[in-house]
């Protein structure tokens, strides 16, 4: 991503901050883990800060340097993988080292840095702890390049921080709480280390504000009148926040943005709740005009787009807010600003519930009608019930469900659970059919459960597939635990821990017993591809006995070459998405199996819950590129099904049937599922009553959420031919939204082939 | 009492209020040349050919007893000569040859419609359309009564070109009548559809007298029946009957041509109106008529 990390052009040859960071890391090796992280943050946060740009209303531009400590680092110009805790972008460092104009001294020194960090970064430390089995089955983390059933992701950024506490107390209030706990004098060594480190972090943040204040005053000196007023307003805000809690809406947004930018978490939680009171107070007191509020929000959104450029969930509406009326008023302007903003970040999401303010619902659908794929719609009644069951919490806590990035459920302010592994279920079936060998790279993979002839009944084949899935699920759960343990032993994730319940009260880092619910999740891909394949195999091989499993496998291995009639027969078998009991029943059977088996891993791994997320970004396309033809009739190397959705275009029985299929399996043992719908704008413009009926019906049937892309018939086809005419054709791919014309061709094909209603 | 239908389609938004599930009944006494649903004209099953699914294996050509299919599977001769024996459908491995027309019991039809109940929400329901549903009035009645017992309302979309007792038999089973009024001038009506419109007018009076809820549905085809006289006739008719709640104008759409192709029939030769033209019709009618006029 362009904005996430420093690009080569912004890095000098000498890499002073990287050396300073490494020096600090080494110098504090003997200190407590939290103290060392606080010292490292004091170096790497200021080094990653950038000055404000013209038009900004808030300070806190930031770009990640190639070395640092963060819950997440990601740079798709280098390896494109997620890194966690102490990260090292070794490719980036090597590029600076190898510059033609690099000095021999720098070159040697940077070689030393690379040598040190190649084993010292936390991703590498996780891998170093792999047991032989994990090492064999997860030989690579490069899921975009290599073939495999399972890959690790190394992500911890997904948590919704307690921004309400942040804006109500301000940095001084947080400081006072820490000082009070330390002064109480009953802290053990670990608590002392943690609380002292958090104090140091607050000093670092205060220092950042001071440095920004100075920058702003300098900017104001040389600026014209209009700009000067803005720079000075920002400077007083930066000054105030060093000493006091926020005094106005602008202060509150500034503090949230600053914290978000430097914490490495990318999501914004229930913003209507924590900003609603500030917005309403300032507006009603005549301190904030609508115009200024819009200006502030647009600047806030621009920063999300330019700095985070990923995830940025902004949640509106829903049960369990302490101030629903004020929050709803903020929700209205938040959506209005997003429509004006016209970009994919933030990802505005609306939690809907029975009895919600009709004006908010109407505004949400008006916004959706614009075709930006926002707001993403959530069903509170079903989601709260699902979270109670899946995460094993009370109704009150479940009402605090939130979600990040792609839509993975988490408990606002009190749990973590970023997906940490991905599994390709179509591949799991493929290796099962190939005796524990991946036919794409020829390597041994998974369990050898027998030759096709050994599966002389369908039940035996299904049992083998399930066994294979269980094997990989156990690996994923072990890997999740290993990531947590390694991060726990390396750092304290101070910025997240400070704003997650109950870290400060317990005096413990989030992963080290601080957070109330340490959960885990793992992403499944190709659920429906696997289910439809099994449905077709059952019908053609076992019921109709038209060919043997070995013959079918050979046809798939050669991608239907010379066997188009067989492909046609496979395609004609029942498919998920048509309210067909055979197809939906199979999907339900394998979904339920993996949901239950995954949930059962929580206890074994000491997690509060461990759940499947059935939400796909475009990895269904990427993983499909390493998956041979499948028995549902899908061709080799093309996209897999996405989330809880039919294989694109296979839903041919109407929208109500599609929704019934999506609702046919109980999803409450998941941490979220993606239901993508492609709806015509006509439905929004001419049939609003029926649209409302449709949504209410989907909610009554228990669907957790809906991702709706709205467009006119033929838009996508035309956009492929004339991309210049469609800069604003937005689509929801699954876990993220995008401009259609900017998607890679494989993903364009997936989205294009989905049925439009 | 089985019905012969082509399909039961969910999420229909243009055949009555709310989200509706439409039952397409086969067979029609009229032959309107602009028909959107040509596969429902014949009362017996027929094969349709979906080019996009065809793998051109020729299995259907080898199977067809009348020699109607080319070796690559596409239609070669007049699809109207298809007798609906189903040989090509049974032979087709790809689902490209599809039999349009199957028998269904009222119980099965009602069960299928009931799957959509969560979407009706007190507004939507079932709509019997076609073809001409009144040709299978007994099936419609039985199904609609089954649905009514389950709290699901029914509408019928009809040309009203049917015996009076067929209309009477449905009065207690149907909640809403969507009635065609294709052309006011009787002579022109005969020319266009092959039949006089006097019986239609009489059935409308009958429905009105019985207190039925009626929506007048008027297909408008540019240059064929969009004359000022017909618009005036629609207005007069609508205003003359208390039971007519609204007038739906249904501008010609060429969707039927795609189906005609799949049936091996020549195109109908009409051109869809521009948006401005459609709105002109609606505006003109609104100027003449006291009842609500909706543009479909």
C-alpha cells in the first residue's frame, strides 16, 4: 500500500532511526519487557511522525519505518505479509543497503542490522518455535505466492480500543490512573514494569503533541490568514491535549486520531458512542457549525484513507450504546461526510436493530443507494445472540460486539482476535483426493488418508475430508497460541494494552493476562466450493455411479480437457444459493463441522474462544490460483467461492432462495460471515418498501450481516471496456470494498460473475 | 387437480404489492404479438435452448425425433414445431435444453410459495400469472385457498379472456385482480389479439360488482396501441368502476425476444419506447384519469 510504510524515496541512506531503534532495543535487553518496549516506542514513534499537510485539521500523519514495534506492519511493496510486534522489513533494508550511491560504511552497517533482525523480529521468532509438524505443514508464510492448505498471518492489530475512555479522561487522566495504581504500592514486579512503561508511553505521546505544537506554530507564522487560523486552532488543541482532557469535539477527534495513527490499530470502534456527546454538545451550544463539523470529519476521513488505507471500520448504531440519541445524531453526519468523502476508507458500518431510529435507517439506505457499498449492514438481534454463544459472554457484553477490517467479530474494548491463519478448504479436499500430496507443487501436504478406491462410500470420503480439515484446524489453533506466546515474551503491546479492558486495572499486558477476553479466529476460504464439490461427487460418483472417484480426479487434474460433458454434468448438480436441500445441506454439514471443531480448540489452547471467520477478502482469488479444477465444475486456478456465498453466478433461483441458502446454516459459532449481495439501483429507487422487507426478512432468518453492492445493470461489463468512465463504481468484494476498475482481473471476474438482483 | 406451469419465481416486484412469488401458468387463449412470456402461450411443455450453457455436443440433435436441432445443438428449424416430447432435455448433459412446462399439485405449489413467507411481511404474497391463469382456474383456486389458510394473500394477473364462471369461482380465493386492458377499440383489439374485448369488459364489470379489488394493467406498444383514443378509453374505464384502484402502464420491453430465440421463434419486431415517451404516456393519462397511474 502506498501510504502504509515509508517508501524508498523517503528513506535516507544512513537509516539513523533504524540504528537508534536497534541500539535502544539492545541497550534495554536486560530490562522488563514493557520497559524495553516503552524505550523503543520513544524512539520509533517520533521517527515515524510526519508533519501536517495543507488542509489537515489534525496532526498525526505517520508512516511506518522499516524497523519498529507495532501490533501490525504491512507493506505490499516488499513481502506483502503481516508482521507483528518487533518487525523488520528486511527487503526494504536490503534495498537501501544495495543502493548504487550507498557508502561502503553504511552498507556494512546495514548488513549488520539485517543480520541482527533476521532472527530477532517476532515473526522469525514464532517460526523458530515451530515444532517439526508445524514446520512441515506450514513451510511458507507466502500465501500469495506458494501453494498450500494453510498459512499463518501474524496479525494482532484487530482490537477495538476504548476511545471513550481516552476522550473522557485525556492523556492526563490516563496518567493519573497509572500513578494512583503505582502509588498504591501493592504491585508485583511485572505490574510495576507494565504500569511504569505505560506512564513512559504517555510521556512519549505528550512529547509528540509538543513537537507537533511547535511545528504548527511555525507553520502559522508563515501562513496566510485562513491557513494561520487553522494552524493556530490545531496548535491550541495540541497544547491543550498535553495538559488536559479534551474540551471540544475537535480535541476529541484529534486525540482519537493521534492515538490510532501511532498505536498500529486501524479500526475506530463505536464512533457514534464516543464522539456523539461531543458533537451534540458543541453543535447545540452553537460552538460547532454543520459546515465546520463536516470539514473536521472530512479531514479525519482523509487521514484514515491516506495513513491507514486498510481496515478502518467505523461502527454506527446498535444496541448497548450509553447515549443512543446523541450517537444517532452523530451517525447521520458521519454517513453524510462519508458520502461526500467518496473513498473506501473509512468502512462505515451500520448496526441495525428492532426499534432503531427510522431516520438513521433511512439515511443508511440512502447512503447505500449511492453505490459506495457503505454502510455495511449488521443484524443486531442475530449477531448479539451469535456472540453470546460463540464467545460465551453475557448479553450485556455481547451487545458490545464490534468488528474490524473484513468484519471479524470482537468485543468492543475487551477482546482481541484478529484472524491469524487462513485455510483453503477446496485445497483440503484436493489433498485428500491425492493421498496427502498437493498436486500443484507435488509436495506432501496434510494427511494421507487413502487412495480414491479406499473411499468406497461417500460417507468414507466425507469422513476423510473432515479428518483432513480437523488436522489443519488443530495446526491453526496451535499456531495462534504460538504467536500469542511469542508476542507475550517479546513485548507488552503498550498502546493497545493501555486502552483494553482490564489491562491497566490488572497491571498486565493484554496478552499476558491483561485483556478480559483473549480470543482467536481463523479464516476459511472456499467453503462453498468444497461443499458444492462434495455434493456433485456424491451425486455423480456414489449415487448415479456414472464414473469412479479416480476417473473424476483425473478429469479435474487435467482441468476438464476433453471432458467438457463431464464438466457440464458437474455444473448441473445442485448448487448452494438456490434453496436446494441437497446443496445447502452439504454446506451446512461441512460448515457446522469446522465451526464446532474450531470452537473446541479454545479450551485446548487456553483462549476465551477460537472461532472461524467466513469472510473473504480477495484471497479467494489468490488461493484459487493454486487450486486445481474442483468437482463443482470450477476451472483450475480460477477464484473460489467467497464467504458464505454461492460460487459466483451459481445462484439461479432468485434472491429469496439465495438468502434462504445463506441463512440455512446456524452461523452463531463463527466470528462473522460475509453475505455479499449485488443489487440493482432500481430496487433502491423504485422499490424502497420491498427493499426494507427484504432486509427485515434476511434479519428474521438470522443472517448476521449483508454486504451490498449497488449498481446499474451492465455497469461492470462496461467498466471493463471503458474503465475511464467508471472511477466511482464501488463494489464489496467480501472483506473489503474497492473501486471496481482498480481490482485485479481475477477478482473483477469473480465480482462480475456474481448474480445481480 | 394439477397445474401446468413453466416456473415459480421469487422476488417479483412488479406483479402486485410487496415482494411476490409468481407462478407462471402455461396456456393462453390470446396471441398478442408483443407477449413477454412466449413460453407460456402453449398449454403443453416445450423445450427451450440456453445457448450460454450449450457445450455443442450434439446429443440433442441425435435425440430429437422431429429433426429440429442442428448437429451442434442449436435450433435449426421452426421451434414452433417442437412437440415437447422432452427427448432433447433428457439427452442434454449441460442443462442447456430445458423443458418449460411441468405439472405441479396445489400442495406442492403452495409449499414452494410458503418458503418465501418471511419476505411477504403483510404486503407481498403469491401472484398467479402466465399465460392465462383463468384457464386453470381450479388449480389457482385450490392453491390460493391453501395459501389463504396459511395467511398468504394471492393476486391473479389475467387477460380476463375466460368464461364468466372461471372468474366467479375465484372471487373467494383471490385478494387482488391485476387485469389487462390491451386496446379500447374492439376492432383493433380483435386485430391485435385475435379476439373481441367485449367479454373482457363484461368480466371487469362482474368483478367490480362483486366488490373485487382491481388494478388495470395496460401494455403500451409504441405505434401499436399508444393512441390518444386508447389512453382516453383507459381513463374512462378506470373511472367508471369503483373497484379499480389504480392503472399500471406497462411499456413494451423486448425481454420476450430473448425467450423467443430460445424457443426457436422469430423476433416480434417491436421497439422499446424511450423513457421520455413512457413518461409522456403516464402524464397524459394522469391528466385524464382520477385513479392513480403508475409507470411499470
